[in-house]
């Protein structure tokens, strides 16, 4: 059975770029299943792409091949790479897009193998300086789906580019983190995890001048218009507004400080 191929990009939905990539893939492996993770990564926002990959890829079956194209350095000296991270394969630019998936595989003690894609025989004949998604990454993913090995596609490397991912800091009264992602609903996902707050008692969450008392289990635990703090489906602390947009309400941005304090210390 041919592996699933997924595509994640910042290309948007207006143009035909994603469709062209699918055409290239299907020209090499007709009938393969192609899944769109998203094409609405904020333009050139590699960190946002890395978070979305990390939240999405683990739910696909072993053998899935993921293409990621958030590539502001396309056409420069940045390397094209492919990687085996655990039981899945990834293809894209060497710009940190795979940082969180690589860390996940390493924490789990899973296989890690990364190659610099330097075998143009597996690319399209003509290579654009602005569309490696079509000319390099799509054909490479298709050849992987046909059974071509990573080592046939490129030279092993040990020094992939990695993003600097902020980690929450302990404070005398709790934790200080940052907003790491703002979703379609205006919910503010932080870099503070459920494990980080597991040893704390009842909490206040502070952000943008607002103080939110305690954590809720569901959005329905508070009336519409109220700010809430909760644990997301992937285990991160987040702030939302019930039936509203917390990012707009708080004028919040990625990187804004979020503080968690044990009640009695705030």
C-alpha cells in the first residue's frame, strides 16, 4: 500500500501552488493519498509551522511522508533535507521547521536519520529559485512513497538547523511563559504544559493586564464573553474568550508574557 503524503505550507488558498505540488506527486505515484494539514501557516513564520507540524504529524500512521514548505530562504544556500523521525518521514527546507518533531523523536529514543537532498536525479528537470515545493520537495516525497531510500536521495547530516524554542521559567510563585501560537479562534496557546503546572495548587493566570482565576475544564464552564484558562487537547495551557476572540480582547501577540501564580502568592 502506498504511504500517505501530507502537505503543510504557508501558500494560502488563493493560488494554485498546492494543486501543482499534488500534480507532481500524482505524476510519480498515481493514486496515492494526499492530505492537506494546512496552507494557512502565517507567511514565512517557521516557528508557527513547526508547532502545527508537532501538533498534527503524530496522529498519522507509521510510514506517512510529510512535506513542509514554509521557506523564506528558498533559492538561497539553505539546504533541502529529508528525515526519518521515528516511524515517519519528513521533507522540506533545513530552516528549523522540523525542530519540535526532531526533539519529540529524540526524547522517545526513536530512530533519527537526516539527509541533505543533493541528488537532483530525483527532482524535476528544471529547478525554479522560488518554488522548491514543486521542483524538489514534492518529487522527493513521491520517490520516498515509491520506496526509494533516504540514503539514495542525499548525504547524511548531523547538523540540521534548529529553532530556539522558549521554555517556561520558574518564578517564586509559579511560572512565566509566553504565547507561542494564536489560532483561528483567537485562542492563545502558551509554552506552559500540563506537566509544568502539575505540582502547583489552585492557579491564577495573568496576561495583558488580565487576571484569570483558575482553570476550566470546558468552554461551557463560563458565560460568553469571559476570559478562561484551560488545557488544550495537546496538553498546553491556553487562554480563550468564551464565544469570542481572546487575542483581540487582550491585544495579544505571539511572544507575549503569560504568568501562572499559585493562589495565595499572587
